[in-house]
C-alpha cells in the first residue's frame, strides 16, 4: 500500500489530506489519475506543476513506478519558494 499526502493547493483540489492506494506496480501518473478529487479539473491541471517526494526522493516524472513505495508527498508550487 502507498499513502499519498496532499499539501496546499493539491489538498484543496483533492479535498483530503491523504489517501491510501494499492499501486500494483503502476506509475505515479496512473495512481494520481485514480484520485477521486473534489475539483477534478483543478486537480488534473495541478498535477503537471507539482513536485513529488517518493519515499523522500524528489521527482517530477509521473512515469516513475510505485512498486514498493510507501509514501508519496504531492507538493504544488509554493509562493516565495
């Protein structure tokens, strides 16, 4: 199981702080596409601008496999840094 944690604008678009998914060795992009967002259009547009911490390693590559990954932090751009 993989936990996705959402911060700032990502949290607002999705409507929850975190979800747990069974990635079945799928990619980050595939898993993000399964998230049931409160604002689907905003969530879809935001995904391209986010950075992702995958078990503490930063990536923007949504083709990254999630096999064996415990935690993904979804980090949208923040003002001032």
